[in-house]
C-alpha cells in the first residue's frame, strides 16, 4: 500500500482546467451568485462551511442514481437491498445494547438515523459544522422518537470527550476532509474509542485534491464515449458533456480547502494503527466523474436506453478496477490497544 500511496502523490497537479470554468457556471445556475461570492471569503473555515450547507441539494451526482446505490450495497454487503448499517448490526452489533456512537461530519445524519433505529444505542452523537443540516436531522429524530440522537454544530477540534467513551466512531464521506490523517486518528479520535471498539468508514480514499493520474482521466473519457449525446446534457444547461479534464488544484482549495486534503493517507494510517476487520472497495474511480452533472438522466428506471448505458458503464468500471485500486471503500477497523 505504501508504494501505491507514494505513486499517487507524484501525480502532476492541474492548477486550473476547463472543467473548473464549467463548474463555476453550473454552481451559478444551481446556487446563485451569493454562493459563488462566499468562495471569495479569505477565511478557509467559512469557505468549507459554505460547501457543506445544502451541498447535496439539486445536484446531479452519482449517488442520486438508484442502480448506483444498489451497486454499492451489493459490493459492500453482498445484497443490493441491504444497506451497510443493517450489515454492521447483523455482523458486529447484534445482541448488544447501550452502545455509544460518535459520527464526525454527519451532515443530514441519514446513516446515523438508521443506526439509531436499531434500538441498541444509548447515545448517537452527530457532529457537523453545518447547523442547518443538523436541524433537519433533529426534526426527523424527534418525529421518529429517536431519543438517543444528539446534535452538535461545532468543529470536532473544539470538542473534548472522555477517554474510551465510544463503542463506534463513524465517518461517512467525512474523513477525507481532515488534514494530517495520522495525527487526527491517532491523537484525537483514537483515545475516544473503547478498546475493541470500531471505526467504520464509508469514504473516498483516492488521490489528494482529486488530482487523478493520467490513466484514470483517459478511462473516464473513454467511459463518456459510451453514453449517447442526449444523456450527456448537463443539468441546468444545454451543454453536452463531451470531455472530462479533472478539477484544478486551485479551484479545489478555493471551493473547499478541506476537500480530499489528505485522502491518500486514510488507508495506510488505518491499516497501521488499527486492526482491519474488513474492507469492501466499491469503485467510483470512473462512475463518479462520468456521471457528475448528468446523473439525472439515469434515475428513470423505465428508460431502457439509460439503464442499458448504465450497465455498460458498470462493466467498464469493473474492468478498470481489476487493474487499479478503488477510490471508494467501506471498512471496519478495531482498536486493539488502550
């Protein structure tokens, strides 16, 4: 793994690309001028917070495609209808009770709500800087009488928990936002986890700042060629997505200084500091970038052309994954030392 990480860090940085200009246009159409102006804030934390506020609303990304989500389930749990929260309960938490969970960067808390519904948690603490998202989750928890749920709108660095407090610490699409993963997991997160407790991740673990290697960009563009033009019209525009060039380093930092800042270190650190119980890669190297801005064309499961195209894209990414490590991974790790 160390050799892979070293190779990835040598990827040539793309400072700015044509995709950056298109992304700015898409953001303007989708979220308006005030959002774009928020990116001019000199405070890095403010830019990060603006990225999270309502960040998933109205966007055409791969996670909105039902068959993509079922693909994830099958690759993670072995069953396209079984979500990973239920899988974790069945294999690791069954017949236990009064457990305590910490979720870092929980957003709207959909996964944490699923865990709380299992009835085995005494405490599920959700931490996120986006207060508006936590407020939505709080309303849902109150409506469903999930009294174990707690919501904290704060930076995790400003919080203190007693040693060995949590049975489970969850990172769902959040760990890749933290710098210096080694220090973060060892010095901050590790002490809060009980001996034999679990760290659960569902994460992007690919190249820092999404500075993909050349072979990956080439494959993404080959995948785009499999899609008919009428399914490549970008959301909020009449532009056809003909080519992918990748995000530029400058835009990544301006848009969200925390995005994929040290993602390449996640697996090497977890594998060194904790016992690996299981790792389930589920791709995304090609599909995430191919479907960005055009995913809305593939949500109608009655559209045979779209669904046949999606199947071709799945097969194409599967071939790619036979040669290269996955950019996304579900993993369960255990603390073995106090």
